[in-house]
């Protein structure tokens, strides 16, 4: 009998331990899942977070910029945006196209928080922009408007607006990035070369690239770019395109596009009409799915 009881004891004990261990394992797995969920929730101050490199990513980042049924009207004006929804994932390039007055530039102004959305939500890195102080938000965003101002004075003076403490080496590196290295080589003045009143000594394409260089010096992970509508000659067109390509590396781009070369290279194109998103897709997709896009691509986007 004793032998039988001992046998049962040794049989049951490991079973009991196994059940206990199994229960503990379940509890542990539940906790692990909760920790994962907590880590996945955007935390306060997430707008300051630099996105991890691709190798560090174990799951997709939240979209870097997300319009969620955004509505907007300028003060005392009619609504100009209606239920605009699309996301710009981190590290990708999105082009906005549409007829004049469709609301493209307004979308950039909302990301910069020049105005507040009047319906829906606009999030950067998963955080509603209304919850992020403007200076913190703008430190993450480089914004280049269509006719970006160039100040009378030197090349150096114009660049240092973006980063007052930048070294000459940094200034030259960013000039190379936007294909403007030649400006600092043009005369013996180097970086102190004069650009003229309003940048008149520069071409239109050079002025836009100087504005991009200025925005880049602040090192923003996101660039909002309102492409110039002005006709550029083939050389300036190619230089702008190369500058945008260089800028796109490791950055998120939202571009109001007026050039076919810009949309062809975009990961995503958002077609706006009358303040509404009427189609999204790549150039190849939209060419077959969106009559408006086809029309814009053939008639309105500047083809070189
Ligand atoms: P474009 O290609 O001509 O630059 P867009 O698609 O960028 O056009 P927006 O400039 O965003 O269009 O303009 C959208 C609408 O908002 C238009 O009806 C425009 O008249 C209006 N609008 C733009 N800026 C303002 C402003 N500061 N105050 C009032 N209304 C504005």
C-alpha cells in the first residue's frame, strides 16, 4: 500500500507542477501581450521620437502623417476640405495632385498647424497635432513653400536661417545634396557669394533648391514641399528632381506636385478635387483607374 501511495505521490506531484507551470506560462504570455500592446500605443511626446531604422523595426511604425476624415474651412470662408483621409507612412513619398483650388497647399498648411482642422483629426507619428506644441511639431517638419523667400545677402546668410550654428562643412554638404554645390565654387567668395535682392542672381530652380537646403539644415525627418509651378529649363528640372531624390533618403515627403517626374517617382499619389480625395494610387494604377488623374497627367502636370 505504501509503495502504491508513493507511486501516486510521485505521479501526481509532477502533474501538479506541470499544471502550475502551465498556469504560470499562460499568465506570463498574457502579460507579455499586454506589454506589447502598451508599447504599441503612441505615448505622450511621441512626436519627438526619431523613427528607428528599418533594421530596428519589428512591426510597422504608425503612419508618419495621417489625415483622418479631415474637414477644414478658412476663417469666415466656406469649407475647402471635406472628409480627407489618407496616410503617409514613415520614409515614403506622397504626391498631392489636383486642379487649382483643390486644396493641396491647404493640406500642407494644416500639417504645419498654420490653421487647425475643423473636423476629423490630423496625426503626426500617431499623435493628434493639436496635442503637440507648435514649436515641437515644426522642429520635426521642414516646410518649403512654393515661392520660398530668398533674402538679400549671402548664400551663407540664407542657409544659416535654418541652422545658425551650422559649420561650413555642413553648409557645403547640404548644398551638394540639393545640387547647389557650384554656387559656393562660383567666385572666390565661396559661401559668402551674394545672391542679390530676393535672390535675383539665382535662377528660379536654384531659389527653390536653396529653400530646400535651408529646410534640410534643421534635420527634419519630414519634408513638406510645395513644388514650384514655374517652368524650369531641362537642367534645373533635372537638378530639382535629383535634389528631391536625395532628400527622400531617410525622410518622409509630402509634396504638392506640378511635375510628372515627381508623381512618377512617388510611392503614393493622392488626387484631390474640390477639397475631396477622389483617388489614390501609384502613377501606373491611376493612369488606368482615375480619369481626372489621366487628364492632369497629360494636360496639367508640367511635362518636360
Ligand atoms: P493651386 O494649385 O492653385 O495652388 P491648391 O490645390 O493648392 O491650388 P489651395 O491653395 O489649398 O488649393 O486652396 C484651396 C481653397 O482655399 C481655394 O478655394 C482657395 O481660394 C482657398 N484659400 C486658399 N488660401 C486661402 C486663404 N489664406 N484664405 C482664404 N481662402 C483660401
